[in-house]
C-alpha cells in the first residue's frame, strides 16, 4: 500500500481551524468587556443582594401612624390620596435654581430635596450637551390648583374625556412637591412638548443617579393608570431610582417589592457604581404608634410609603 502524502496536512488544518475559532471567540468576548460596548447602557450599574442585619446596634424611633404619609417614597395615585401634611419643605424654584435651566413662573414651588438634585442634574446635563433650554413648567399643586386644571380640561374636552387626562384633586402626584413637568424653552414661547429624545435622552440615561424616575411610562400604564408622560419626573432619592430603573419597576410595583424585605427578615442591599452601599428594609405600620428600628452607628433615612408602612434606607 502506498501512503497518501496529500492527507498529511489534514490534522494541521484542523488544528489551525480550531485555533482560529478560539481567537475569534476571545476577541468577541474582549469586545464585550470594553466599557461602553455592553448593551446595557442604562447607566444604573447597581448591584442588588439580600442580607441579614448589618448592625447589632439598633434603637427604635417612635413614629405616628400618620407619618406614613410623608417622605420621599410616598406613593400618590388614584388609590392613595396625598394627605397635605402641615410641614412641607417647599421652596421657590425661581429663587433657588441655577442657570442651567429655566422656570415658567416665579411662583413655582418644589420640595427642597427635589430642587437640590435637579440643580445638580441640570448643571451636568447642560455641560454634557451644551444646552440650557429645559424649562420647568409645573411643580407643586394645591388642591385648588388641580381643580382649576380639571375645570379647564372639562371646558376643552368635555367631562368624560377630561377625566381620562386630569387627576381628581387630592390624588395628583404634583401635590407632593416631589414631581415636576419639564418642557423645552423657546424664545417665541411655542415650546414643543418634551419627549426626552435626541440631546435630551441624556436626562433619562442619567436621572436615576440623581434620584429621579420617569414616573409614567407606556409599558406600565395598566398599573399606574396614567398614559405615557415623558415630561413628568418624580424624585424618590438614591439608590431607589436606580433600583427601580434596573428592575423595571414603577412606584406602585416598587412599593410592593420593598415589602419582601421586612426588618425581621432579609434586608435588600444595593451597591452603586460609585461604591456606595445601602441596606433597605420595610416596617409595617400597625397601631397608633410604630417603633421603627434604625442602626445606632450608621446614617439612615425613613420614609412613609403612603400605603401601610415605612421604608428605612441605611447607608453602610
Ligand atoms: Zn406631571
């Protein structure tokens, strides 16, 4: 039998083929590891987990049942009215804003926490995109303000259609002073409606880092009962905004989600891209006064959820 020398290259060709495959695979993997090449460009970068108590050193803060209606995480919608507490941290936007955006009237009010973070976001937005034409067109509304909006809509659209668009006074998130509508300022006064696209997409990509959420999104309208509103931002604070964005939860869903982490169970942990770590837990409000446990040795803040309890956010 004579040998077939032609076949001697076959094993070598196979090895080369496998090598080529491995190199291509590694190159592809490497491309995915390059920052910014990942498909997840939402920018939240938050990591979640669950843990038992991080401190053994707790004390309790006595809270009133009524206190569940106050705080950055309150849920206000058609089922949960705003309680208009006497104490509010409303401040004038006109007097406290920076030069990175505009405000439609001198009388517009928002909560101080909202404004502090909104100023920071608008400053970064305007230096990133080179524009300063965002205008705040609506902020805090009293019951009377909301009633006149409803009356105006009824005149324009008739009662049935109007009530599909306008919220009953007492149930609008604008009552909280933690929500604002924004637009685009033009010198002719004909501001186009804000859609959050083009250069403005920056805001939606980064708002969670400043504690803001886009409150009414199309894919959640069955839950929020409010149609897509790309102009309406709500302040909930960090790290909550990032968690909601990453887990794709609207505030109604997030309020329920946090109940999975009661004080006497596992707590939700979150670490953001700047390395800050948080621990979050829920305390149900039963009875007239509620003892809310808080760590002695760490910074924390308590918020009511406006439904049935409190949420404690601890910075570790
Ligand atoms: Zn609004």
